[in-house]
C-alpha cells in the first residue's frame, strides 16, 4: 500500500494516516482518496463548468474565468484541488438538462464534504479550499443540510484567519505565528514550518478578497433569519473592496498588483457610504453588496441582541440610524444598480440580490414589537414593512420579465420568504386583496426553485402554505410581536420538517 505525502507547509490532518482510504493506481503515481470513476468525463465536467460561469457566476463571483479554465484544461485543478471540482459540480449539476447528471449532485456533494472534513487548520491549497467551501455552503442550503452551512462557515473562517487571509489588506495587523522558534529568519514562520498565505499575483489577491467577502455574506445570511450569532468578526476582517468584475476578468497573470486600486474597507458606516460614489464607473455591484451586507449584519446584531431592550429609546434611535443609512445607499446608486429593467444583462442577477437584501434590512428594522403602543401605531410601523415586502415582490416580477434564472439565487431565498410572510399578515388582517397576486407570485418562485434545488424551494412552499392557513388571532399576534416573535414561533418548522420527511428527504 502506498502512502501519501503531506506538504511540508501544511498542517497535519487525519488523512495523512488513513492508508485504507487511499486507492493505489498500480504505478508510481500519487494515490488518490477516491477512484477516478467518481468524477464524470472531462466533457461533462467542462459542461458543468460552463454552466457555472454562464448561469451561476453572479451568485459566487470569486473566480477569474481564464485562470480557472487554464488550470482545469491542463489538469492542475483536478490534481491539486479535487475538493473544488466536486463542490462546483454539486452546485452546477442542478442546472444540467440531463437527469442522470443532475442525480449525481448528492454523490459529488458528499465526496466534497468528505474531503473538506479532513482539512486542518492550514488547508492546502488554501485559496482553492476556501473557494470550495462557498460552493459547499451554497449547495448545503439548497438541499436542507443547514447544519453543514453553519459549521463550514465557521471552520472556513478560522482556516482563513489562521493563514492571515482575513487581514491581507491591513497595514496594522500584528502577526502572531504558532510556536515561534528562536533564531528563525522569518518572524512569520512557526513550529510547523508554516507561512501565512500570500497572493502571488493580482488575480490571486482579488480572488481572496472576493471569496472571503462572499463567505461574509453567507455568514450574515445564516444569522439574520435564525438569531444565531455570526462567525465572522467584522473587527478582524480587513479586506478591501474588490474592483469591478470587468476589471477583475481583464486581469492577466502578469498584471502588477500595484496597478490595481481597491477602495479601502472601513468599519465606519458613514465613511463606507461615501465610498459608494466609486462604484458608479465602471459599475461595481459587488461594492454595493458589501455595503448592504455590512448594514444587514449591523441590523441583525441589533435585533437579535440579548442585551438591548427593544422598547428603549436607544434601540429606536439605532433603528432610525440604520434606516437612514439604507436610504442614503439607495440614493447613492444609479438606476443601473437599482432597477432590473435598466441594468445591464450581466448585472441583473446582482441587482435583484441587492434590492432583496436592502428590503430585508428595512423589514427587520420596522417589523418589531412596540410594548404598550396604541394598535394604530403598530399598524403604522408595520406598514413600512409592507412597503419593503411589496418592493421585493415588484423586483421579482421585473426580473421574471427578463429571465427566471435570475431568481435561482439561494442568497435571497429567506428574504423572499420573509417578504411573503409580511404580505400574508397584511393581506389577511387588512383584507387587502391587492396583495394576493404578490403572494401567489412569490409562491410560484419557490415552486420554480424546486426545479433546480432539492429542498429549499419545497421548504418555503410548505411553510407558506402553513402561514396562509393561520387564523386571525395568530396573525394579530405575529404582527404585534414583531420579527423576533415570528422567529420564536417554531411550530411551523417542525411541521415543514415532517412534511419534507414524508417525501423521502431530510432537513438538518
């Protein structure tokens, strides 16, 4: 039995001693964990890679296409990071028109999970591993493996932090290597002969910024709907704002990193908002998304705080400040970034994503309990959440006029469902028949998600059915208790889990 060789600069993992998992090829080549038969033919892989870049890139925009294709076509990608290949295939397979290929997405997902579970603190290759994780988390959410979403975000963040990727653009970070030895030439080297990760090219540096910002987005998307704490500490996150995608994709391996000018990221929200002016030419939707997710994270921290009193004047003031920040951001954006119908075709998916995120912030800020308030005051404040929910619905309608593929974005699934909940409450309590069409429309979106995702569309379809069956007293209670009250109502999700199990699927 042959044994594997652990790279000298990698942290030892359990896989280094699991000889029984290694498959010998019968020659002097390196063994592999899985036989080649686990992957489809190169032609099928190429089809799925094309599907990702042509249909799904806008939801995970952290790859330089020419570099990726060169590494894939040369075989280096498959040899150095099978984890990335498996995880990408699991996401892209749902969009393939061949059912036999689509059916293998679970197999590829499980292979990717297996490989990632054996990575340690310092994965190798580092950047490709973190890129693979965003695929894993994305697919995990679509198939109802929510436990994996939660755990993998935390693990990937700690891996990135251990390698110093989280502070790549910091000028003041203190480097603290593990077990520094006396007399070593490099202060960045420790007991395991490890060095912090450094991007060798402008492309690698930009991919690092992009993938960690996407991980940040995913972290906030896990926290705001659940009330669970986020994993990524904004205070330990210093990656500047990525350049516009047109500039990123035009980079070449020989591009001088000093020629690429990134807008510095700042935690000061007022100063961050002023940077929005840099995103107009060329249009940089990623820049606007970053500002939106900083605001979403601050909003989630506020509404889910176990210290702040939601009935205090200070709490209301913070809500008002965040509300004003959202309004300033909206007013800072050109129509090409805020209107699906006026956006360039390549930007439309992220315009939908951005609008849904901003509307979610408004919904969270205004859908809150106000103790001892007059019922009319509660109705007036709730009306602001209805406006946000209707805005989301209108954006979805506009997107559908161009391509429904723009709606197959897991990042906005919870936002669409929360908008639908608000519309159902207002429709039933105020007998507002004009909202029925919006509710029906969003329900159809979840049904279409079932065409490409295995569980997430079904989950929200069943949950919405349950919401529409509630009596008036339940709906009144939900409106008065605010979003935290809605979150505390767990009976619905037990019902959803049971219904999903009846169909032979699982949610964790």
